[in-house]
């Protein structure tokens, strides 16, 4: 296992010891959601926090600040909203409802292994997954099958929307960038890494990494987290 993965398992040990917090008693009108806190890093950048909040109707991504900028997915509509408070704008992304089919010349595979030394998380064992496209190793995931499956489903909804959006603008991507790994990861199978369970560690060969720091399942959240500012200017992109 490489250094990034080892770092991830250190965080996993902490999670295994703490586990998800018990959900408090709540009123029926209070939204209930799963919450995930990740530490994310790209090549040449410092790590930064990413918080994902998933309810039955919405998914919100922010930097762990209720008052900060955020991305909101309306899961039923398949629409993504990107909110900028400084600019007082909402970018509305509405891709087509169906994604492109997998091309015949793009062959996807995965090598899945277990790690007997890795601690269980909330009673679930993790697996290591090496995702490939046309034989090339593209992306690595340590995932926990069966953990927070509702949150994973919401994350998959978001990935598929982004995949449809990328497919619509693929003609603007230089051909040299459209490698099998790029096409698999961002266009034709963007939710592939989520099919193996909740990601607790992700990394690629270009310096990207993300590690799960904490999680809470089925907790009350402020309904305002899923509310768009009413007086912001909206800019739409995508299908009518």
C-alpha cells in the first residue's frame, strides 16, 4: 500500500473507534441527512475540507461552513446549483436526463482486494479497488460496502449529473486529454468508484487524494442548508 493509502487507514482507525453518532430526537418536519467530512488535496495545493450532506431530496457540498458558498443537487430534478455569495449568483446546471452509453472501445475493469489488517468501520470491512480503463490503472479507492448506503446513492446521483454535463461539452476537451481514464472517470462511468461502497480513501497518479475524516448517519440538519437564496441572480446552463 502506498503512502496515501496508509494515511487513509490512519484516519480509518479513528473512525472505527468513534463510529457514527446516535441521531437525536427530532421533529418530523426537520430534515434528516447523512453527513460526511473529507480532507481533499490536489497536486500542488494544501489540503482543504469538504463536507457532504445528503438527504432523501438533496445533496449539498461545502467547505464545512453553513454560511459559505455551496453546491446543491436537487436529486429528483437532476439539477445542480452552484451558489456564490460574493457574486450573489446561482449557476444552474441542467444537463440532459440520460447519459451517454459506454463506447464499445472503452473496456472498464476493477481489481478488488481485501485488507485483513484494516479495521472494520461500524462493523463493515473495507476493500481496496483499482479501477482500470483499457488496461490502464486510473483511480484507487478504499471503500466500505454497506455503510451509509443512502449517502452513497446521493453521491452517485451527483456524479452522474456531472457526467452528463461533461458529455455535453466533450467537444471542447482537447483530444490529447480524452484518454480512456478521463472518459471513464468523468463521462461514461463517473459513479463507478461508488459501486463498491462508501469511499474512505481515494487517490490517483496525478496527485489527487481524498480521505474520510468523520461521518454521521441520520442526523437532524437545518432546512436552510438546502434552500437557495431568493434574491441572487441566476445563470442557467444546460438542456431546457
